[in-house]
């Protein structure tokens, strides 16, 4: 299979969301922030992800992968954020885009409700993310942040995920910039990301209440840029 990776376009969004919804159906984070599975709305989730994809097309590094022999089918997608050096102020364009995203999500909630989302757990996770990033993000160059990388279940193990990862980590190596990612699943994710040069930097608990399903882990991984051979 010949895999082609390209920046996401508007017409790719539905296919990208298909990969996310299928691959993350049993993800610990998904299960934890949507604890009442009877209330989960895939329609509401699709609207939410569509907003995020449209934002990412303009302001992030959102990629899709396809088989060149069947280019209409999206095999996987990756959502990266570009490095933001702490010394550089946020642009007005990016600042306003966050307000647009926030307002759009408010409108979505008014139309579709929460879809089973536990807002308490959502903000616990966000707070732990922010805590980890404050501690771990020490580079003056910023970090390429892999927010999501996902592959259709039936296409896993065929090099799709590798192609999506290497699209950015190769760029990071050339620019000598660190990469960062987070996961809520140790097995097999941590070992998979280690193959790309990531190392587990921090493991954090996210807990809400008592009982078997009250807590999940946040695994934070960093990747130091590798030296590029001269002439490559």
C-alpha cells in the first residue's frame, strides 16, 4: 500500500472524524469523560470535531493519510499544534480564533446538549494537562504538540500511523524542535510512541469520585530532536 499524507482540507473532515470516532470508541479518556454511555451522542461529537478540524485547518497542522489507489477513503488523521515560543506574544488572529471556537462550542451545546459529557471530568483533565505542560515545557523554541493521531481499526499495522507521525517529527528534527504528546492509555501506546523516539516524562492521575471507573492516567511523553545527517 502506498500511503499519501497531506494537509487536511474541508472535504477531508468527515473521513477524518470517522477515523477518530472508530479508533477512540474504547479509549480510556473517552470512556471517562463520557461516563453515561447511554447519553453519548455521536452526532454532537461529530459537530464538535468538525469545529475543531475547521479551526485546525486554519491554525494547526492537521493531516490526513490515504491509500493512493483509493484516495477517497481517509485511513487516518493526525492533529498537531505548531511550536509557540514562550517569548513570542500570541497573534491577534490566533487569539480571535480561540474566541470563535469557544463561541461555536457554546452554540453547539445549546443545540445538542452535552451528549453525556461530564464537564467536571473534562476540566479535571484540562487542569492536569496544563499542570504537566507548565512543568515539562521548558524549551525556548516551543513544542510540536501531537494532540491526536488515529488510524481506522482495519488499517492499523500497515504503516499509516508511522507516515502520519513522521510527517511532523522529521520536520521537528530539521528545525531542531522538541515534540510532545499525551495519552490516556499505557498499553500499547507508550511503547508505540517510544519507537518514534518519545520518552515517558510524567504520569499523572485524573480522579473524580470513588470506585473502579473513577480515575484514569495521563501519560506525558517528550521527544528530543535527533541530529540530521549532513546533506539529508
